[in-house]
C-alpha cells in the first residue's frame, strides 16, 4: 500500500518510524513542510491552505491513504479534511484519545502546541485532562537545541505545573515531542508514562496490500541541519535516505 504522511517538519517522522516498525512492508511517502514550520500558532485558514496543498501533492504521488502526522492539523481541521477528500485520511489524535478512554487512564496531562490546546479536541473528549501549551518546543527541536540550557529551562517552565499536580500519564500531543522523550522522563524521575501518538496509531491500524518496503521523503526546505535530523530519527543505515525538495 502507498501511505502518505505529512507534518510541518521532522515531527511526523516519529509517527513514520513507529509505522515502519509495526508495518514494514509498505511504501511510505512523507512530506515535511519545513518552509512553513512551525504550524503550532497558525490560524485554521492558514493550516487549511497548507494542508490542502500537501494533500494534493501526496495524491499526485498516488497514495492510497493519508495519515495526518501533525497534532495541530489533526486537532483543528482533521475532520474537515476527511470530509473534503475521497481517499481515506487518518488523523493522529483520535487513536490516542480512544486509547486513553478505553484504558481508563486517570491523572492525565497533555502537552501540545497552542493551536492544539485551543482546539479543545482533547479536553472535549477526555474527562479531566490537564493541558499545557508548549510554544517554544518545536523550534528548539527543529534547530537541534535539545541538549541546551534553553531547552532545559523551557521544559521546566512547561512541565513544572504538571509535576506539581502529580500527573501520572502524559500525552505527547505534538508529534515532535517524542524526540524529547529522554529529557521528559528524566524530568519526571522516570515516574511517568508517556503516550507517543505514533505508537498508538501504529498499533491501532491495519494496512492491507503488503508490498516491498520503500521510503520517499520530501521537504519544502532543506538544509544540513534537516538532513542530520532526519538521519538521526530514521536511522540512515535502515533506510535508503533520499531527500527531495518540493
Ligand atoms: N508536529 C506538529 C504537531 O504535532 C506541528 C508542530 C508545529 O509545527 O508547531 O502539532
């Protein structure tokens, strides 16, 4: 099956990685909109314009299915996009919301972009979720500043209120955040369960029509930092890394 995925940048690669692990025998086509990143504070109109262009691009690549590997797009315009197109579109947030509810998680926290929090998609569908927006984390991750003091400061600023409220489960509501897993676990003294939306999605779907594994990666802006980030996330030796500008 030809599976299309997209995000504002490298975040959706955390979803792609989980899909490849669980469903290796498929042809994956990924688009990261690095030119327009970050998406986390864009209006619904802007998100809709950008997402429509990307979906048209993926359709031109003859995908059978599209996964919105971006929490912000999924939360704000996911349902609208599903109605608009004939081909199946899966958003990244719904499987996690269903998983949390089905397993009766309590003391749940959510970290996400400002627009995801503003959409209220999690708080409407999960009873009692403590939400925290983290506007600076995506640029920090994209700029590879994870191991810097500024990153530590921001993590402390955003996570301290959640730590004080003794949350036991933390939904990583933006697909960039799994790249901070070690830092976040350390911050909570390894006493927390992190929910990676990519893992939940990969475990919740069936992909039919297996074929030879293939990966195509497209980005709207490419620089050395991006190439290093992609190699680090996907693992160069595992994939035939090919980055092509749109
Ligand atoms: N990774 C995206 C998300 O899940 C987009 C974040 C951004 O570009 O601000 O929300």
